[in-house]
C-alpha cells in the first residue's frame, strides 16, 4: 500500500510525494503535505490525496461485447 500527496501550484507546475507501507491516516497525509509544500513554497492551486492498494493479482479479462 502506498499513500501520496500531489500539489499543483499557481503556475501549474506540480510535485508528488509518496511513501510505501504507511497507513492512510490524517497524520501521515499531513506529513507528506508538509514535505511537498516545503519543496517550493509556492501558492497551491490544487491538493490531491490518494492511496494505492497492493495488487490483488487478478488477471485482466475481456468482457463479452453482447
């Protein structure tokens, strides 16, 4: 499992911080947010938070068309 924070800045540049193995808690997201903001200190336009769960290893399958 990975958690991540994406910031888009006023000039439409962006940065992403992600960590594996952390629980998706508010405290962990706040730490990542602080790290991402510290990279530039620019005005933030958009904040994205996310969780990527470990793969369940389910094979892709074609659905029937009709």
